[in-house]
């Protein structure tokens, strides 16, 4: 009995001070064989941080359920929700910066670029041809007035249809990426909780349209952090009030 107590006292500090960590390597998204040194990794739960070494490897204290943030100069910031502590491979996409005040005089343009068709521009070109690109514009005049009766209404209708088609495109993209499988793989939500999460946090067309390309994995991770802060009642969809009978 005495020896057992001594053993437990010696083993206890080891258990108390054992550090739970996760490891991994960060690579360039486009050139997947190039590792990235100096990437900052921050545990958003514990506020601890570290950076990758010259080989792009990192080790950081973490627990299952923590959210890690990866950031580097010239790259998009990304996050990782930890469902386990296995070694991870992270790929960061390069940021594309728009250039201002560029002198484009005497620049030779690639004919494949200048001759490329813009579907949306072609759609609006149809507005001035009555829906037929081979049809000439109406130039006949009577008393100095163009024969354009009803054209304004037709133009508005065409623009409305183009906007609806664009919205439908974004809705299809959301359906393809904000799926039950993608959310379950990241958060382990299932059943009624998964259904409520998808309804409450489904991204809007305006959100997806404002950030291109839209990072669905990053969004789901951040939404799940917000979800965990909700009370059990807030996670449930509230029933609409019943109408009183007259």
C-alpha cells in the first residue's frame, strides 16, 4: 500500500504538466510542394500562438474543439476546427492584389483575351437588337421620333432576368458547398442540431457575392464557434405564433 501511494505521487505531476499539442505543415495552395516558413498559427480559444519553422512545420498546444487560425503576409487567412489532434497539412492560397495607376499605353494584348466573349455583356447587347444579334437596330423615324415603343419595359425585363440568373448561380454554389456532409465533417453536428445549424447559418447570396472566391470551410468554422456560444434554447428554431380564431 505504501509503495502504491509513492508511485501515484510520482506519476501525478507528469499527468498535471503533460501538454496536449497538435502538429502539422503549411504549404502554398497553388504550388503544393512548397512549404511556407514564418506562418503564424494562433489558437483562438487559448490565445496561444506559434509560427512554422523553415520547413513549414509547426507544433502548438491545443485540445479537440479548439479553432486554429493560420495567417501569413501575402496569403489569405484560414482557420481549422480541431476534431482530433492528428498531424495536419494546411494549404494557404495567395492573395491577388489589384494594381492602381498602371500605365497601359503601348501594351500588346493577347488576342485570346481581347477576343474572349463576355456572356453578361452579350446578354445586354441583345437588349438593343430585340433579342436577335443578327437583327438591325430600328432606325426608321416618323416625325423625328424613333420607333422604340415599349423598349424601356423590355430592357428592364431583360435586366431583371439577368439578375435572377445570376442569383440562381450563387444559390446553386451555396447548395453545392454548404452541405450536411461538409458541416458534419468539420463540426460533427448531426440530426436536429445539424438541421437547425444549416438553417440559422446558411450564407446569403450577398455574402457569397461580396467575397470571391468564397471560403466555405472558413465560414463554417467561424459559424460553429458562434453556434457553441448559443444557449440550448437559442439553437432551436422558434415556432411561429399561432393565429387566434375569430
